[in-house]
C-alpha cells in the first residue's frame, strides 16, 4: 500500500489463499476507489473466494487485504461499518424467522439498543416501500423478496462497500430488473461478482479472474471483449474437462 497518498477504498497486496494444500488465490494485487467495480470469471475461477477475502470472511494465507486501511479479517467490528456482502443464495444469509428481526440483527451487533435498531430497521423497510413486510415470515417470501430483505439488512448498516455475489442468479427478469434499479440508486460503492458481462457493461472497472489469478484489469470496453473471446474459445473445445471451470 502506498502510504504517502490517500488510503484507497480497497487495497490488496500479493494476497494468496491456500486451503487444504490447494492454492485458491495467487498474488492478487490491486487498489480500487471506483464506485462500481466488477470481478468477472468462470464458475470455479476464484471470484467468490476473492469476495469473501475482501469482506474479511477469510484471511489471506499470505499478503494483505484491506478496506479503508483496515484488515477486515482481524477487525470484525470495523468490518460491520465498512463492508456488507450479499450472497448469491439468500437462504445462506438469512438466520431469523421474520423480516424485522433479520434487518435489525446487524444494527444490534453494531451496538444499537433494541429500540434504536427496531426504529432504524423500520426506516429502511419504509424507504423501500416494504413497511408491510415488518412482521412477515421469511419463509413466505419468494427468492427475489428474500434477496431484497438481505440487501436491506446490508444497507441498514450503511457500509462504504457492498459486495454482491452473483446477485441476479435465479431471479426472474422483472425481479432482476427491480433489484438492478435498487442497486443503481445506492450511494455505497459496489463490488459485483459475476460471470455475466451483460450486467456490468456500465461499470467503472472490471477485473477478470481466472484460476485464482488476475488476467486483466481495466475499463469494461477493454476487458469484456477479451473475456468473451476467451469464453468462446473454451466453449469451442472438444475436451469437456476444459468446460468445468
């Protein structure tokens, strides 16, 4: 990290991750301050693992990964206010039976009183026009609605960075478009993990990851054509082992 200038929002330096004698991420290095950043790659390329490392859910075995100069894996208290993550499957994220309990949970963890957390969670529901969901049972909601509950839970924490792991996977077209509009209007910085170039063409920056390494990093107009060309090449191969990601 360059300590002579402003601290970047995200800073990774030679970050590596090894799990059970297998190298998953290799020397990931970049600084980033853009409002809308995407990490693109095939299934199994290391995208989601990279997202978890940036969020501090796993610690690098070598190198560093910081947000606003803070090590998220070491300082979970700081992580609550700096980064939120929206997983691909909302059922992997939701832990409470009702909407208000789910949205309030992070606020309670951040030290708010029960009354304050309830008030702020209710305000988020009202902001999204979902005040009537307050006491709704999570299991009665559709996947898209549960995904929105997860997003509201993240937004309630007012993080500087929101990490989105394949946020549109499994959603029908109207729900995906609604979620995209919600995301577009957020003030927080977004880091979207995806294999689909169509959802990130208007982003500020794209980082292409393959086999745990950065293959290319730059503007969408530069990175996406190269990524698509490589995907076409792989798709044309006869060796099915190449298609497994």
